[in-house]
C-alpha cells in the first residue's frame, strides 16, 4: 500500500469557526447547568428516589459506549490488517478519547458531590462493577494515547510490530471496557429490566454502531467545512455495509434480551411495561429506537433510491445516533421507572410508591449538562484536528 499522507485541518471558514464557537458555548452552558445542580440540589432535576440516574447518565453512557466503537476503524486497520481503513485510524483514536472524556465529564458533574470523586478514586470495593470501571476508563485513555503515539511517531513507524501489539491491547481493552459498562446493568439484580448477561454483548454491538455512526458524521462535517470530502466512494460503500451489520447485531441482541424477559415469568411484567403499558417509554422504544433508530436507517442503507450514496450514509448515521440515545434512554430511564420489588413474591403495603411506576421528566439543567458533555467531546475533536495531522490528505 502507498504511504499515507496526513494533514491538519486548515480550514478557517466562518462556518467552521462558528461551529467551534457554538461548541465552546455549549460546554460553558453545561458547566453552568452543573453549577446550578450543585448549588440548588437535585430538586431542580427530574430525578427522584426512584429514578436516580437521569438524562445526564443517558448522554454519559451513550458517549462512553460510542467511545469504544469509535476506535473500531483503527482496530480494523492494525489488528486485522485492512489497509483501506488505515487513513482513518488516527482520527478514530482521537474521537474515541474525546467521546470518553466527554462522557466521564458528565458523570463526574452529575454525582451531586463532585468533590467526593477523590474518594471514589482512592477507596475501592472490588465487588462492585463501578470500581472496576474506574480502572477500565483510565486504562482506555492511557492505552489509546499510547496507540496514537505508535501511529504518529516516525521512530515507531519503523517498528510496526510494536504498533500492532499496542493495537491488539487497545482492541481487547475496549471490548472489556464495553463489557464492564454493559455489566453495570447486567449484574444489577435488583432491577427486573436489567439482570441479564446478554446486556454485555448488546452493549458491545451497540458500541460498534454508535461509534461508527458518529465517526461518519464528523468526517462528513469536516469534509463539508473544507469543501474536500474525506469519504471516498469505496469507503462509503464499506461504511454502509459495516453500519448495516452493526445495526442488525444490535437489533438481534435487543430482541434476544426482550425474548429472554418474556420467557422468564418473573420478568414479563417489566417487559409489558417497556413495550406495551409504559406510556412514554413505549414510544421511546418503538418510535425512537425501532422505527427511527433501526428500521428507517437500514432502509436508507439497503434499498436503492435516487438519493446519492453519501447522503444516505450521512442520514442513516444521524438516525442511528438518535436511535442510540433512545435505546440508552429506554434502558436507563425505562428500567428504573418500573416499580422496584423489594420483597418478590410477597404483598407489601406502605406509603413509599409500592407498585407504582415512577414518573420522570428531564429538566433543562439535565439536558444542558448532557449536551455540554457531547459538545466537550466534539470540541476536543475540532481543536485536535487543527493542532495535529489526524486527517488523511484527499487523493488528487
């Protein structure tokens, strides 16, 4: 394969600079929302004693899961030796780190007591998956940084075996990381909507889909700003195939999860709540996740139309990203909204919402904090491509 030339993003158009300014403004607004939640308390949010993970957690988990999948192009290039993906490897690693930082920033600022983070970093309960995830997230950032160094340093370029070894470590680590994130829900036996080992492979498949969708959207946006597309016709076709495969895998594991709940008698009530009787949660699942987030983008990718392939790819990627947020919302918010059974099989009567579905409505500060985390990730990418050569030079 011919030597790949990389470049910084040199565009100074008003559209690009305006987009960066908007992202920075959203980051500041997100910090302001976190300040309001810190000083006023969670009373200003829609979260309650029943729904303790709100909209910020939806954004945070989405970004963390997508971070793992964003590294996919680099892994395919180095681990599996597919040279056609190598031009996007650097950008893939940058985006993976940026998304994880954005997601973790939302989590830290939504703790209620961010100053207590030092306790979580120094006192560990290794029987808790949350403690393990601290190591997984920090380790991911360190390994991907080393991976980027191996790809960009000229001296390391003369030692491809080292770069491939680091690539293998990053590949395995990101699978473990996403398994850990999915296991937060899969091992949470107190919630009937979770408590399933299939949550781990579901999150792995979803990470591939969300990460690739965001990668395509950002590459397309940078190409639009510069007027020179970095998505070739050949890679557009490959990305279409990968998106279709990842979306099908995600839909398969989602169906498997719900079928498992239907088969287990003790989980049928929560399944009915999420898919039939749960009010707004039913719409989020069927309209947001299934129709708009899975079926429609698959139709755009597979069924021939008069719309050009690149436009269909971008539209499908945007729908997959939207569907990803809907899926995480359904998992986190819907799973908590179903009544918690403290004493299964026994009749309980008290004044503490027994048998009642929890109501939740995200507040403005929650939404702004989540958007601030997303803006932080995109800002890191926007400034990163200007400072360092992450993007491939288009063929002349």
